[in-house]
C-alpha cells in the first residue's frame, strides 16, 4: 500500500548506497558507482488516502520499490526509512504495524541455473499475512457504484477518490474517516442498499 493516489507508471532512475546510513539514494547517471533502476507500477485500487499497487521489479536493486515510490511522493505504508513519519505513526497506533506494508506475493523463475533449473517456468505465490490482510480490507473492502444523481449528492458532501477499473472498484474509505458513514451497514439516507457492493 502506497500513500496518496498513484497512477500506473514505469519508473526509471539511478541509485547509490550510502554505506554509513544503510540507505539508497537517487543520484545522477554519471555519479560514480550509480546503478540503473527500473520498476513498473500498476494501481489495483485507490481509496481516500492511499493506493493498493502491484509492482514488478525489473532490476531488483536494494530497497528498489521503497525508494522509487518514495521519490514519486507515494511512500510505502510503514516504511521507517523512506516513508512518511506522521502517516506511519497513525498506522502504527491503529493497526500496530511495525514494518512496511510490502509483500512479495508472486515469484516466477524465468531461467534458473544449476540445482534450481527444475523450477524454470514455475510461479510461486504467497498469501498476505493475517495482519496485512486485515489492513487491506479496512482500506479497500468496501466499494460501491453510484447513479449520477447519488454521485452528485455525495460528491458535494465529501470529495471522493478517483475510480480505478470497473465501477465496482470505485470508492473506498478507511474506518474513522467521513467515509465510514457510507458503509453498507450504515447507508446514507439518499442511498438505497442495492447501490452497494462488497
């Protein structure tokens, strides 16, 4: 999960590690020791405060996802090195998250060699740990499609986030924000239950 509203993007740049700090920094191409870096980002869903993204590593540099997303103004949730301190503080207080919300859910073996060659062409997937699954559901489970009239009424009351994909993936809000007023179990008076989808 990344902070703010991300867009699909192919990110490229150059990085170099500061050994004393144990951090990677974006640098110019001609910097001695600079390493090229390329990351592809695809947005799955957005809510009022953050984006659920799928990231494909092309180069696989140290901290590649974390530094690339942070450099675009969309740091990874819970990232203490490259993230947003205040946001992380809020997330930690509410969800007790002590690490970044970053999960390697899929690994494909393209052309392994030696004793690993039997894995060629195979893909391994891993489900989210329970804690991360809970956080994801809190931010992204509830969404609904709207008629033009209802959308106009709600948009006048609360600015909504930009839909991603199908209408069923439209808006979502974490608990504790005005958005919880529109959850299925507490529908706004102008919205009929059939407008909601989970």
